[in-house]
C-alpha cells in the first residue's frame, strides 16, 4: 500500500493513504528532474562540446481530498505550514524521503461535498530521494600472527 507522510519542522505529521481521511488524487513533478546543460563551441567546430550539467530543484504539486470535518480541516492547515519539512514515500520495499519547503499552503475548495478537494505545492532544493535506512560501516583491525624471518646483518665480507 502506497503511503505518503508529510512531517513539518515541529514534528507534526499528516498521512495520505487509502485508509486515511486524507487522500492524494494527483501528484505532479515528483519523479521529474530538470537538467540544464552548458555547451561551448568554437569556430570551425561541428556541433558543440558539453562543458557541464546542473540538476535544478523541483516543485511537486499535490492534489487530493479529505473527509470534511472541522478536525480534519484543522489538521491539514495546522500541519502543512510554511517552513521546512520532510515528504516521505512508503511502498512495499521502498522507504524514501525528500527534504522540502512548503511553497504554497493548502488551498481548500469551498464545495459542499463529503470529500473536500485541496492542493498544495512543496519545493525540493535537493531533488534526489534519500533512503531512511541507516548505513552502518564496521571497521575491523587485523593483527598479524605470523612474521617472515628477517636478517639485518651484512652478508658481504
């Protein structure tokens, strides 16, 4: 089951998944990375030479809906606030996150429905997903128990 969790700078979280009162109906820009390519060319050169590339930050637009109640509206508006946060995606064997900033706070449509639509935008300055699993490196020391026979005496007479 695919689950998204947004955690703000005050460690308050909101979950978007199938059994939650908050659902995501569309995500735009989550898997796209825009890349700028710098090129250089000289006289009498055919084509150009790539001199460098730069991966741009990305904006992710999130559209969804929530079950209309005062508590759910407050939870959405009190959790997705301006500032730093983490956008986490959990699937069967995947648990990754992005460090994000809120670019646009939730816009809740004023419709009289059981599920009210909303949308907000997050900005990821570093556009690559990071893993939540810890990397543990263990260093070991090897002590030799055998020595080669050595002689430092002069054999020349």
